């Protein structure tokens, strides 16, 4: 009996150690240091900020104009696993991220790891941001430092068990592995590569427009890439934006650019729902970036809406 108990205990300890080891949060490669000493460019950083849609979640809900630059958080995202209270990422030293180092920021953006070594929840779309390049992380950091510090205090998330145990996310992160480009665009067409970076990485368009179960970051199943599906927050449907007839196959590249700039579809419908803030952000990008997005959206495989 005693032996059995010791045996079981040993198995439990072993199991726990494996869990612990497998779920250790990752950090940036400390040998890649040269980007840290380079100076960031806040103007380039501003483009990344709008393309990345940070204000859609980190400013208060429905913020307009200059209020989009007050990144005090306090915006709640209601999901099937509970409510996420988005944190303050303004440069306030106490309540925001003003006291962070650029390495802390890179660990958050590229690995979903916090300064105290915890895993972030993927409600923060770092699964897409993880393929950002270091220079862009630096530019974005430099830009965020120029914004107004906001005093709002962070509120804890309100999640159901077992989702309230962040360590378990390590297992989920293992399954997602490394980012693989969804579309093979080669490396000769810089313009198309820019479109890919804007859609797959910064714009995280797939987080809404691709059905969850087929989000293929590392999993390989991207067969339904951008083909629409149920909304992540629960109600409604997200449209198919592939070149299929059930998607936006009838839109020209100019129509796509016009929609992102103005919020009007070719039939003069206006943008609504969660796309509204995405469109307002996209409208702040240089026109050449919107053209690159349009070209990318016309290049991906046409997939029927499910
Ligand atoms: C879809 C909503 C959403 C978007 C878009 C988003 N975030 Fe977040 N972000 C979150 C949530 C939710 C958390 C909290 C995650 C957690 O606690 O596990 C978070 C956490 C963070 C943190 C960690 C803050 C802390 O106090 O530990 C940083 C830094 C951050 N986000 C930066 C950004 C930047 C920069 C962008 C734009 C490139 C961005 N986020 C876009 C939802 C979002
Ligand atoms: C937060 C979720 C979300 C994200 C992120 C998102 N979209 Fe959307 N998108 C929507 C929703 C919802 C609609 C439908 C809007 C409506 O009903 O007016 C939409 C509509 C569209 C449409 C119009 C489709 C049609 O048939 O009317 C295009 C084009 C589009 N999105 C492109 C993009 C691109 C490009 C990105 C990335 C830069 C992106 N979206 C990111 C939610 C999102």
C-alpha cells in the first residue's frame, strides 16, 4: 500500500514537473540584442500602431478622435470563457507600461509573456503580432512612449475555471508553435509581402475573418483562411473576404481600398459592428499600405463561406 502511494506520488510529481517545464513562458532570444540599442522612429511606430489596431481594445470602448490615443484600457471583452478587462498600456509609470523596458515590451508582443514571466491570454492577439520584426517593435514602443499617461487602474479578468489558470496556456501555446506565413508570396514582390505583413501580422484580420477552429498559425490548417464565420464575441457572422463569389470576389482592388478609407462598400452600405474601429484605424494608413492589403486579399485562394 505504502509503495503504491509513493509510486503514485512520484508519478504525480513527474507529471507536474513535465507540465511545469512544458509551460515555462518563453522570452526573446537574448543573443539578438543589436535592435535594443537602435533608436526607434515614432512616425513609423504610429503606422504600426494603427495597422495593429491597439486603440480598438486599449482605448475606452467607442473612443473617437484624440481619445483613441488614451490607452488606459478599462474596455471589457466578453467571450465564452469569461470577461477580459483590457489593461492600461499608456506610458503611466504606475498604472501603465511606462516603467517597462523595451525588452519587456518585445516579450509581450512577440511571445505573449509578461515582465513577471506569466503567459498572456490570446484575447491579446500576440499570436498574430509574434511575427512582427524587432525594428517595428522598437518603433511601436517609441511611439507609445509619446502618448499621454493615463491613471486608470487595471481590473482583474473574470474568467471561468480552468481558463483562470494562466499557466495552462503554456500547453495551448505549444500546440500553436511558430508562425508560418499563410500564403506563400515568395520574396520577389515587396508590395505583396507588405500586404501579407499588414493582414497576417499587424492587422490580425484572421482573428475575426477566419473561423477559430481553422486558425492555422503553426497548426497548418489554414484552408478556410479569411473565409468568414461566427463572430468571436458570440453574436453575428463575420463576412468572407476571400475572392470567392460568397466573399468579395466582385470587388476590385480599388473597391477594397475605398472601403478601408471611407467605410463604404461598392453598394454604398456603410461599415458596422466590430469592423468600424478596424476601418477607422486602416483609414490612417498611407494609401500604398491599403493598396498592398487589397492586392493581398485578391491573391489569396477563393474559399466558399461555410
Ligand atoms: C483584440 C483586443 C486587443 C488588441 C487589438 C490589442 N490588445 Fe493588447 N491586450 C489585450 C488584452 C485582453 C490584454 C490582457 C492579456 C492578459 O492579461 O493575459 C492585453 C495586454 C497587452 C499588454 C500587456 C499589458 C500588461 O499590463 O501586462 C501589452 C503591452 C499590450 N497588450 C500591447 C498591445 C499593443 C501594442 C497592441 C497593438 C499592436 C495591442 N496590445 C492590441 C487586448 C488587445
Ligand atoms: C474585430 C474583428 C475584425 C477584425 C480584426 C477585422 N474585421 Fe473586417 N469585418 C468584421 C466585421 C464584423 C465585418 C462586417 C461589417 C459590417 O457588417 O458592416 C467586416 C467586414 C470587412 C470587409 C467588408 C466585407 C463585406 O462583404 O462587406 C472587409 C473588406 C474587411 N472586413 C477587411 C478586413 C481587413 C483587411 C482586416 C484586417 C486589417 C479586417 N477586416 C479585420 C470584423 C473584423
